[in-house]
C-alpha cells in the first residue's frame, strides 16, 4: 500500500466526485487531511457531467440552485468568496407550468404577482397560499434546519424525533399536505411536484419534503452562469488550490479492511491506496454489493433488495434548435393529461406508460453561451420506470420515446420542433446504471418515502467499519443538491480535525 507522495499526514480517500464527494473532500481538507478524490469518469461532477455536441452545451444533471449558502460555505472554509468564482443568477419565473389544455401558470419570487397568477385559477387558493408557506416553514425549521446536517446512525436517533414528526404530520403525503390549502386541480398539481425533484412520488412521499417549497421561497431559484459544470469546475479548482489530488478514469474495485477499520482501496488495475478514512460518494446499494468486503453487510432493513423502494428512472433528451424560442421560460414543467395515474404506473416499476409529463430546460433563456448565435439548447427530462421494469427494451424505446416527445413538443410548447431540431441524443436508465453505477438505473437512488428517510436510509457512517462514511443521494438527508451537499456536513460533524489543520 502507498500514501500519496509518502505524506505522513492522515489520508482521506473520497470515492466519487459528485457534489457530495466534492463537498466532503473540501471539508476534510479544511480539517487538515491529505485528500485524494477517485473518479471513474473522465471528469468530475458525477451525474453533473457536461455534454458538448455541434456547438451546443448541455448540463447532464442538476440545473437548479436553491440553497446557494451551502456552496458559499465551501469557499469560506478557505477564506474565499464564491461570488469571485461562480455567479448564481436568479431566474424568473422559477418554473412555468404548461398544462395539457394550453393553460400556463408562472411560479416565481414576486409574491404579489404569484398570488395574482393563482387567483386566475382560484381566488380561494390565492387567499390561502400564504398559509401553505407558513406550514412549509414549520417543516423546514425542523426537517432542514435541525435535522439535515445531523447524523441518524441508529433507530434511537429516529425515535427521538418522532414527537416532532408526528406534530408535523410526516405520515401525510406531499399531495395531501398541499391539498389542505390548495384545491384547484392544476394549482395543487403545480405545488405538489417537489418530491419529483428528489426522486419521489408526491402521492407517497412524506410531507417532510414539502420543506423544499420554503427553501425556494427563502433563497430563490438560481442558475449557475456557465452551467452546473462551471460550478463543478470551480469547486475542483478550489480543491486543487488547496492540494487536493483528483484522479480521473480511476475505478475502485474493492474496499480494503483490517478488523473493523478501512485501511485503503484497491483500484481496478490492482493498485492499492492506503487511507485513514474513506468517504463513499457512491450509490450505497451498489457499494455494498460490489465494493464492500462480503463479510460486511448492508443495514439489515436494506439487505433484501426486493423490499427496497427505488426512485423512478430518468429519460433525458438533449438537443439544439436552429431557431430561438424566446417565449419559452428557462424552466418549464410540461404537464400531460394524467397525473396520479401516470405516476402510479411509473413508480410501479412495471411498464413504460403510453403518455408522459416533462421538465423542459432552456438554459439559453438565461445564458446564450449554451448554443451558437440564433439557436437554443434544450434538455428534456421524462420520468420513466427504472430497470426493474423488465419488459422495457430501451434499445428500442429510447428512439421511440424521443420521437413521441419531439412530436408532442412540436405541437405545443416548441412549434415546428420536428423541422428545427439538431444534434439530438439521449440517456436512458440503462446509461444511468452503466455510467453512474446507479442501482436499477434509478435516477435518485432509493425513494424518499418515510420508511426510507433519516435513520431508515443508508447511514452516513457504516455500522461496522468505523472509518467508512457515505454521502450522496442514497444516504441521509437525501437527493437533490441541497441534500447531497448537506450529507457532507453530516459526515464533517463526525470526523475530528487533525493536527495540521488548514487555517484561513
């Protein structure tokens, strides 16, 4: 085994360079550890890769910044200001909802204008909207402020929170929570979509996730100028300025242990790197199955994969257009005719539904650099069943779904798209499994249902290997950029600083 450059300081290995891994690496370095980040892909970012084709740029993964302070904290660890490196620009509206009958609803920051928008559909809902904000804040004050950066390592940690969870009615779904305040079917749909941003079905996801609504109202919805890939690049540069070692195209094959401690990792080529601690920014089900020594088991409640609920899969279509669609917002939720029935079919992990709803991302609405002059860049995300749906042949359905989506958008949101689309390509759950080592090709690891939240998710520290930690979507507090970056704060709280601490 070897340490990097034979450095005697404690060495931390971070497996994976998604946002959870990048945040963990920076926090460990600030504590004085020598840090090596191992990434199996050719570039950092995990699912936040960047694709370039024919002059069009596409963020492959997350596109929304809702908690900018979490990134500010990472630069501040080293006495730097995020604003000097990365620009977060507010978008307006935050989201535009396009319904099947042509109705549109803009959801944004200006409260007066938003209530006027709601009143076009339901004056009663407009009057009660601020009650929804107030109720969401109460959930946020517990679910995010008090719990999102605290470790849940055992059942007793969860039991202590039961009184608060019962008080907040965490047993209710987000759909039922929203329905307490908003009654119009279109408005209720619009304010119930937040669980889909973290891989959950609004009809089964705990109302704890309604805190996302308050998170948006408090800090807004932003876009990173240059794209999410720009944010990844600047976090890597921050790490490099502080001597973090990044190794790309490096696949970890096995965790090396002695007794109850991890002592290093073995790479696919046979090289072994020594470590004093290991942070895995990997999908935990895959790590336990493929990388963890076989005599160490996953948490008992998650050992039987057939009993675990996974998030939906994602089909993502990327393309450019030879014209600009100036009337299309930066973020559009294109709602199909069905809602509850469609989601039930997707999460049943059985078959590909005949219809769909879509998230349409047009980054050129804010940053023209994503496309050649006079053109637009698009990313269209379609929730689909994950790979547990054995009767979906993605080698066939990938092209079929592309054609169906393009035809539907051409008839509605993007007129004449069929004649102006260029440089299109797509990812299916098969690519999520192959490229990102995602269990069953799920888009967001395990689903955010109450029985898989907090201490019922994969723990941030392994129960048996005392110096093995987990960050990312599959562990506490969950998926989405605020969740995965907060998971690094959870791990940070469990790891002591070392003698040669980095001072700012």
